[in-house]
C-alpha cells in the first residue's frame, strides 16, 4: 500500500532509528514553509474499525513536530518530548494519506514550542501542540538539511 505516495515526497531514511522504521515508513517533502511529513495508513496502523489508532496518530505527531523544528531552525538536536496535547478532529481511514505540517512557535535556549495540523486525505484529523527539550546534537538529524 505504501507504493501510492504523492508527488514530491521522498522516503525518510536513516533518521530517528528503529522506532520510526517500525512505525513508518515516513516520507518527507521540503517546502518554502518547512518540512512536511507523510504516512500512508496501513492495516497495521489501524484499530478494529479500520481507522488509524489514536496512539499511532499521537506517535506521528510526536515525530512530525520535532523533525520539522529541527529542519526549520537547523538544530540537528535530539528533542525529547516534555508535553504534548492532541485533539482528534476527524478519522484517518485505512489507505488515507496523512500529512503533518508544523508551526514552530518559539525556540529558547532550552525548549522548543510547536503546533501541528495532521490531515488525512486533505481533511483535518489531528491538532497537536508540543513542548520539546533541546538535547544533544544528533548527527542523523543533520541529514534532514541535506537530502
């Protein structure tokens, strides 16, 4: 099912370790307004009703926001989550294309504040906000700036 990927998106490789590999595959597209992450909803992401599981959607949000912040501010840092709030706005059905767009609200010496909108086939699915701790430099994340 992951073969049907929208134009302009590329497979995200070698960033984020095995956790992202197990939950993905994730795709990315660079735009003038920032990094957009994408994910095709597969059966393994869904609850028994054929809707993407809320835990998977939260996981996607928790990957989208720090990656986009790293890209937008050229941080290349590990950003562990301090807090995250999610509102489930609409369903993300089996086969839907998820896109995550992030606004970085503020970057301080120690923290990063973000908000994100996740859409499923162009319709709002999740609204999220997150606060992340600026951690150690992480070489894998520098790859987002390159490829």
